[in-house]
C-alpha cells in the first residue's frame, strides 16, 4: 500500500487482535455504531481530547477508517511506516498545496467507498472545551455527496491526558456516533462557503450535545475572541483540512436552523 492511500489489511488485522484486547484493558462504551452505513463513503467528525481518540475509534469500528494526521509523524522512525499503514493521511500543517494534497487523498478514500475521519477542531483541546470547527469536512461531504457523522468522545483525556506519555489502564470512556448530517439539506440554500459553515456548526452542536463540553466560538489555539475575528476574516488555512475560506458567521445556537 502506498503511503497515505488509506487503511488496508494491517488495520483490519489490528482490529481483530487489538480490539478485544483494548476492551479488556479499558471499558469503552460504544454508542450509536449501528447508525454507520455498512458500505459506502462517510466522514466521521470526532471531538479531540486525547492522542487515543483515533486509535480507540479505529479499534472499535466495524470498518476500516482513514484519518488525517500531522506530517511530523513522518519524521520519526517509530511512526513513519506504521501510521500510514494503519490509515493515516499525513497533512503538512503549514497549509497551501501540501495541505491540499492531503485533502485530495481523503477525497480518493471517499470516492473508493471508504470511511474518512477528521477532527474538525484541527488539534487536541488541552482544556477540555469544545472549539469552533473547521469546514474541511463539510467541503468534502458537499463535494462527494456523502454524510457527516458527529462523534462525541468522553473520558479518553482521563486515560491519557495531552501531555501523558502512557495511558492509564482500567479506565472508562465512551464513543457516541450521532445521527448523520446530509449535505443535501444545505445545498443551494445559501452561498457555498456559508453552507459549509452552517453544516460544520451543526456537527459541533451535535458533538456538544453528546459530550456536554463547554463550547468556545473560536478556533483552538486562538488566544482571544478579537483574534478569532481577525483570523476568520482572511484566508484561513485549516489545520486539519487545507484552505478554509469563510465568514465568521457560525454560531451553535443557530446550527439547526
């Protein structure tokens, strides 16, 4: 398998072996997994509170899933081959053409009928709050006419906090897959970039409902509200999904509208 081409047999084999082992080491409550399609493309959008989030999702899903991961993992011999073989699509977070290349690979995964996972916040939340979502996932879903699934993860930050090197054993967490959000509900209602924003805000609203997290209407890593307004008013490079040009008009209180 070529690097970045999506999950393959290694992930299948790992899930068969490590999935049952993971459930022995941790109590993982899996909710709403029956909502996922047995075949065909879909984009999963989890909140991000721990390094373990993507690993636990991979090990508990019934299908392979490919995830975006930071390109820095390719610099270490420990992860250079393992992570891409497990389905990681490396993204250069400096943005531009390199970030777009990762989006193109994600699109190829979806066109082949696979599952693709992306953290809409773009990075781990270090304070446990839920941050404003980037619109890359909505752009892919709209382009390929596939559903977005909000995913609410709770407890993995207690198993392995952001700065911890090893996870704690015999702890509990939950992974809740929400109802699908279909792009046809938004297509043609407004300008395309506003449709991406509205669709993304609905994803974040559903995640907040599932996790109970407090929400901040700023991008993760943005120090102040005033800075957030400045960042959103220019061409903003999505840390998890390439260029994300949008108006800062999205609020969770109107996400269902």
